[in-house]
């Protein structure tokens, strides 16, 4: 027994619709993801919100942050603002 779609027959009754086995996998594939495209290649999708930072700039940022933290700790302990427990 299969489930069929029933449609009105125009006389107040219902008649079964055509029992077709649609290819539901084809409906799940979006052409923008490459599978449905003729050459099977993904399209180039630009992301205007993403501007990657260069490696040199990011390394310099983290080194500068580490140096600033070190300077603040040395200055804090050197002036007595912080003092070691003991």
C-alpha cells in the first residue's frame, strides 16, 4: 500500500493523483553548491564581510600585546602598585 495524493474530482469526491516517484535527491541539491552545475565546479562566492588580516600584522599585534602586558606587570610590581604575596 502506498500513500497517494488525492485531488477533488469535480463531483464532490476524491480521486487518487498520479503516483510518481520524484527524484527528491535532485530537489535537495542546490545549483550553487556545484553538484547541479554543468561543470561540477563550485562558483566563486565572494564574502564582502571578511577581509583577512595578514599573518605579519596578526603576529605583530600579539607580540605588541604581550610586550605591553609585560611592561605593565613590571611597572606595577616595580612601583609597589602590586605586591607579591608572601
